C-alpha cells in the first residue's frame, strides 16, 4: 500500500505562543515506522513546510491519513479532507490524532471513511492491511466508521498497545524541514516521547480522559536509543515527566552511563511531584547543559487550584520552583485565566508572579476542550463561532467583567512577562541568548507576540454566537448519537496518590 500521511497547516497562529512552538509531528513519525514495519510505503508530509498538496496527491496514494492534533485545527483538517476527497474520490480517507480520538463528532462527515480512536501506531497498519486484503474497515478495531448515513464504533482492541511495539519513530520523513522545527528560542528542536498519558484529573485537560488516567512507558533501552539519535535541543513530549520516580531514576542513570548529554532539554511536570522528589532533579540535571521545566502552574490560590481539580497547592508551587532553581533548572509554566475573574483576581495573580519571580510564565484563558467532562458541562454557554477560537486565547462566553476590561487586564498580565519588549526584557537581550543564524526567527516570533499585549487585538475577534447556534455549528451530530468509547487502556505503573 502507498500511504500518504498529512500534517495540515493550522490557520490560527495569530494568538498565543504559536510562533515559538513549531514542533515535528512525532506521532505521525511513529505511525510511519509502524506502517513500514508492515511492508507499506509511506510518504509523510508536513504541509506547513512542504510542497503544495497537489504535488503529493499526484503520486496516487492508496490510503490517506490526516492528523487532527488540536481542536483549534478542526476546520483546517476538514478543509484539507475536502480537497483530498475532491482529487481522490475513491481513495480511503482516515482522520486520526488526539482531538479526533477525544471528540470524533466534528469529523463524522461525508467523504471521511474512518476516524481513529485507538493508538495510531496500531490502527493505521491494521487499516492498510484490511484495505490491501479487501476487508471492510468495520473489521478493524478501535475505529469509528461511516456506514451509509450513520457512523458506527468498531470493537475495542482486545489488548493494550505497548509503546515499544514501535520502538523508534521514522524521523527521516521530516528531515527536509528539520530547521523549521523550533521550541522557544531553540532551533532545530527534536521531540522525544518516553511515556504517554497522565493519571491526574485536571478539569480542563482532555489527556487523562482520553487515556482513562493511565500511563504507558517506553523501555529504558528504546528511550536511550532515541535520545542518542536526536540532536542537541530536545523537547520531551511526555504529558507528565518524572511520573514514575523509580523508573525516572533508572532512565537518568542509563543516559549518563551511555554518555548522552544534550545542550538543552525541556520537560513538562507537576509542582507537587517535583516538590516531593528532589532526587529526580539531582539525577537529571547532568543530562543537559541547560535544562528547563514547564510546570502547569494554573492558579495563584488554593481555591483556584481546587476549582480546576489540580490536586496540588500553592505551597507545592513555591517548593517546586525553589527546588528547581536550587538545582539550576530554568522554570517556566502556565496560568489559567478564568472569565469569571474580577479585578482582584488579576491582582492576586500579579502579586503571586512577582513574589515567586515567575515572569517567564504564560497565560491562557480557561477553555473547555472537546472530550472533557467540562466541555459537556459548559456546552450550553459556549459561543465560539469557529473551532479556531478554542486556542485558549479567545473568550467562549461572556466574562464577569465587560469584555474590554477583561482583555485590558489580560493584556496587562502579558505585559508583566519577559515577552514584553518594552518592559522586562528587550529585543537585544533576547538576541544575545541565541546563535546568529536563529536571530531572524526569534525576532519574527517576538514581534508577533507583542500583539498579545494589545486589547484591540483580542476585541477585534470578540463576537460570540448564541450558544445553541454555536453547538450546532461545532458538532456535526448530537453527542447522544455518538457514544463515548469504553476505555481499554491500563496503567503500566501504580497511580500516584491524590
């Protein structure tokens, strides 16, 4: 089979930190490796940087897969699917990726043959094998498939997909665009996965709900092989790094034993986990010359953390930040801004940021992501006119403050960060931290982020639809007709106490 895998061009990088995060499609690289192991021929295309779509469609693939990575890209995915279907009316077309698996409803449209609900590394080879053998897609486990005017869910896989079934990603497919992949001021950046899933239950997050609060881990050997193969700047894509302390220590020791050391590493973790395990920070610090931790800080008060079901406290935040800095880690993170806030809530956040010197943090607007219980709870209030508004920088319902005042305070919050070139850190100071070859990229990204400090930038797109109208537009069929999947994933290690 000739399989074409497409990473769409996102249409909304005008808000937030999108210009700083252009990462390689690692999940698709693993899928490509799995397909090739089954004997299929793969062309993986990152359309953000590749040639026009028609160039690849002219190769007449026998199966096309499109990645739907985030809810904000839904319209881009559907538009791309429409173009593929018009050019290749008889070729099977499959949608997969995180947002498709977490909330398949918007993709249940004419012209799409199947939606992948299982791990893509297992589902895509099974789909290709079925098509090659002349079997219907309804025989493949872990899918939603079109059946006449209805969509049906196929049987759940009988076992749990083990990540080491595909030990290494097929990175060669994206090497032509390697220099385009960036994270913050680091370019090129390689993405590495050591584990998948999260056992916690933050209300705004769709990861744990998709994975049924499970965590699966790659073997120590496969992670070391991958880390040895990639370049000097690495973003570890794990949803929760250091989740399993004993295994994390074993991995750090194995990397050191093989002499693997990077120029820069970024990981994502929780403040309560770090606060409880200083030995992890001590063991991992030698792995990179520069080592940054991204924390889901979320709130500046215990009540705020409780409201987000964060299962952590501000004391954990203070302890983790102090501990990370003591071991020489860079500290960044994100806070969630609730539309229900009043002016005092913003002031409390500013004071907390100043007290703990968290000026490198980001700030996103509380957004109920599809696939979460919070999304179902808030459906009646959501007034988004497009899925692109689920970028965590748009208001989806009327704020407690009037919209202008809300965005004035939101922008003031960003002005207090290091991104403000007229305040805390100048362009010249930023440029001194990067190589000359990366200066233009950084200047462009920083210039675009300055719009986050202008209320008019946000107000220009603040035009809510009536909630009922919005829900109809954003959901192709009612949720009741597309039942949620029964989770089939299991924990590979014990859950953390919460």
